[in-house]
């Protein structure tokens, strides 16, 4: 077509729009979005940050005000997860109905606890009295050693109130050291009996949760707006699987530690080897810190037997924890829940400071659940975003 030929109507009709588009394309800032769209995007980001901040503040206030109640609820859920998981194993392997499997699990757990208390209860009372007498003898020997050595006299001089400077009345203070240590054990036992009511509530609520878990889960889902129910349902299932994996892995760890502790204490000749082994295994429910808590009673009883037994018990627990931390724990974490050690210790410190001893006990499973939920609501890092 020659340049002088008339253009088609379609071309004439489209030429104004082409002119407008080319004019818009040449304006400064073209392609970066209109000011209105940019402002709306900033407002949406600000509202999102505000919602997240308010949710964090509300969650912190809820934990601060209702922390004890929330710990009881979480402990009940943890108990229900254990009962449900064990019952599911019986259903899968023994072809029992869920109700019968749950009944078998409950009867087995109660029978084991009753047998342990029945066999070890009188011996524990006798060992407490024996330990009190041994502590008195140890403090007498310690006072004599300090008073007959130059180094001991120097210690007495600079620490008179706690180690028995005769000039400041510290001898009577040292004489009561064993009684104070034994009395602290009585206080611990009193606190334990005071917590029996809470433990009973946790066990009963956990049993009811395990009897009909779907009813309680569906009731909780009804509180969620319908568009979000599928997502929240997936998060609940994810948290339940994570909690069961953590419990299974930690239970295996507790079983190995408890068995090795009981066998080692029996070989050394420490009384109550079975009860102390069970206690060491139960304390290992709390990673890292529980190992120290489980070793203290065994060391105190070994102290009543002599220095040799005390050193052997300390070496036994140190060896068990070394093997557990370097051989057993990596294998369990590979098949269960992986939690960085620093995060575990920091979570125990945080929840212990906020919620007390219950927070310290439940810090690790609670952190595992929170991490699983966080993985479900946040996208994974791409390769270019990783450090």
C-alpha cells in the first residue's frame, strides 16, 4: 500500500488508543503502578503487620494471665496423644477395637505405677531416713577436715556463716547442714503431693480427650471461620503428628536412659536401683536439664554409702548422658522431630521463667508443636534466600 492511500477504518479507530498507550508509556514512572495501587498495597502491609503484632501481644497476655490453665490444657492434650498413639498401635497390630485398646493401655499404665509404688514405697522411706543420717555424718567429717587443715581454716575464715567458723557461731550452722539438705527433700515431696490434684485433672481430661478426639477437634474447628477451616484442620493434624513423633522419640530415649541407669546402679550396689532408674528415665523427658535432675537423688543416696560409690554413680550418669547425646539422640531425631539444641535450652529458659516448673517440663513438646505450625503457615526458603 502506498503512503498516499487512505487508511482502513479499523486502523483509524485504533489509532487514538495506540496514541494514548504510547503517551502513557512515555510518562515518567510508567510500569511502577499507580499511586492509588501503591498506597493500597502499603495499607494492606500495614494492616497485616498490625494484625500480627496485636495477635502476638494478645497471645503473650493470654499466656501471662492464663498460663497455668493453658499448661494444664496442653498437658492434657499431650496425655491424650500418648494414649491415642498407643491405642492406635494395638488396633493396628492386635486387631482390637479402639475402645478396648484404650482400656488395655489405661489398665497397663495404672498397673505399672501401682506395682512400682508398692514395691519401692517402703524402701524409699527407709532410704530417706538413712540419707538424713548419712548427711549428718558427712557434715561432721567435713567440719573436722576443714578445721584440721590450713586450707580448711582459710575457707572457714572467709565463709563463716555457711562453713562453721567457731568465732561466729558457724559450727552450729554447719551442724545443721545435713538436716537442712534432708529437710529440703521433705519440702520437695510436699510440693509433689500438692501437685497431685493438678496431675489428676490432667490424667482425667487426657483420658476423655483420647476417648473421643474427633468430637473435641470438630468442636474447636467450629470456632474457625468456614473459609479457614480446611487450613486450620491441616495445621491441627500436622501438630498432632509432630507431637506424637516427639513423644515416641523421647519415650525411646527415656527407656534407654532409665534401663542403663537401673542396671548400672544395681551393678554398683546402690539401693533402690529400679526406682532410681525409673526416675532417671522420667526426668529425661526434659532434655538436657532433666539429666541433672535425675542424677541428684542417686548421688545423694550414693553419698550415704561412701566416696567410692559416689564417684562411680557420677561417672555412670556422665557416661550414659554422653552416649545418649552423641549416639542415641541423633538417631532418634533423624526419625522423629529435629530441634536445635540451643532452641531447646532457650525455650526451656523462656517457658520456665514465664510459667514456672510446668513450663520447664512442657517447653520442648510445646516448642516442637509451635515449629510445626510455623512450618505450615510460612513458605519454605528458596535456595537464593538461604544463608
